[in-house]
């Protein structure tokens, strides 16, 4: 069970209230809308605390991001480090919300995908306009186009990773130690044995 749809995820959560729901989006995205009881641990924090997460978490873990790509990267890292029962919500929060599933809503923030579209589109537009007076400016648009092509082919996004570091996306912040402690508490409630790498 590596990817599950929103209906299956809802059934899993209803059948097993101790399932660990880990949202790997930025704190700003998490603040906008998240699943009740979810733990916010952004993807870069998953990477930074990988060994601790694997040793402290146990039981089933459901990973969530906006569309599923970041959660899939987190799943690959966690399973590669030895955590066995990890699933990704296919389609992420987009699919969860589209299915009519309940969410806890806070202050609305732009998702990373929307921010990438704004920045990439703005840079391309500015370079095209600047190219009317300074022809080498068109190379900037080509560079952005190449970056977006690589992002699509590799299912990664360097611009998104850079934007996730901005204060706007870190608003509210994440206390990684507290998030890992919640993972440990969830694991002890479920009575699951931790898998160590």
C-alpha cells in the first residue's frame, strides 16, 4: 500500500484512529487547510530528521502534501531508511478537498505550486518585455522554460524548494522536535513496534 485515494484514506483513518497523518507541506500551506490531527513536518525536516523519524514512529503512516509529489519523495526516503507501513495520499490535499473530506481551515495562503506559477510566469513575462529593448533578456525566459521542463520530467522543482525557504512559507514555523514527539506518542498509542534503520 504505497498510494491510496482520498476515499481509502478516509476509511483508513476511520478504521484506525492511531494512523499517523504526516503533512509534509510548508507551515503556510498547512495553516491554510489540513486534515484534523495531522502532524506538520515539512519535507526538508523529514530529510533532516530521517533517522529520528524512523526510530520514533511506528504503525501506519499516511503522508500528505498538496498534490502527492513531495509526499512521495518523503515516502521513498522513509521506506529506504527502514519504515515499513507508509502510504501517500494520491493527489494530496487537492484530492482530499475535491472529495469533500473535512479539513481544518486557517488563514488562506498560496500553495507552492501557485507561487511557482506566479514567479515563473512573472520572470518569463518580464524577460520577454525586456527582450524588446535588450535581446539577451530572452535567454532568461529560455532558462525558466528549461527549468520547468526539467521539473516536469524529474517530478521535482528547484524553484519550489527555494520558495519554501522564504519567510512567507515558514510563517508559524514548525517545531520539528515537537512534531517528532507527536509521532512517538502516536506510535506508543497504537502499540506498534518501531522499525529501526
